[in-house]
């Protein structure tokens, strides 16, 4: 029975005409450590410094721009702290199911984590409040929220930023 399953799996995988899909990992590089304040990359600029008093275990949270797109960088004592204490907060404000107004988990900077997106197919003024950040990565002791209305767009930005940082490490 196992041989039959294996043969079917091989036939199915070989007969697929679909392009390979790149899977973005959310948790990467556990040994990465960098000082946010010292990042010096082309196309990178630090913005607001948020009060982290009500964000459990966070040390620093800064907004930033990288290649004309918004980031929010959250630094924790360790990667395990970022995962244990910070990931639930990152999930709550990213993606299609993000909570961007009202009952947000961390209120500091909440208005910066949403954007006004014009309603499709209407000529009326007005917009829908959508999450500014479509996704995030956890890299070492940092959680990086990346702008994008789709998960793929935001994760591509996160990975481009990650790659630039690896080239930068002082």
C-alpha cells in the first residue's frame, strides 16, 4: 500500500504543470542581531519612535521607509521573546484579517498601521480602512512588518530588506 502511495505521489508531482511557488518563511535567522539605530542602507530611513510601554517585552519600535515602502521594526531581547510575546501582536495587525481600528491589541501607533484604500468600482469619495502591512518576518530579535496590500507583495519587501541587511551587517 505504501509503495502504491509513493508511486502516485511521484506521478502526480512529475505531471504537474504549475510553476514552482516560492514559500516565504516568517521565522528566519535566529542568530541575527543588529542595532536598529545604526542601519545605514540605500533607500532606508528611520521614522517615528513608538512608546513600547504596553507592548510586552518590546525594547524598541520604529517606523521606517525602505525603497519607498513602509516598515515597522520591533526589537525584542531575543528571538524567543519576539516569537512568544510579539508574534501575536504582529499577526493581529497584518494581512486580510488585520484589526486596524477599534479593538486593536496595541494602541500606540495604530493609525499608522492602516491606510485608506479607495473602494473598487465606485466614483464616490471615501475609502475602506485596510492594513498597511500585509505580512511580517521574525529575524533574530526583530519583528519586521512590511507594507503591502497582498501577502506576496509585503513578504517580497520583507525579504528584500532582509537581504539588504545581510549585506550591511557591521
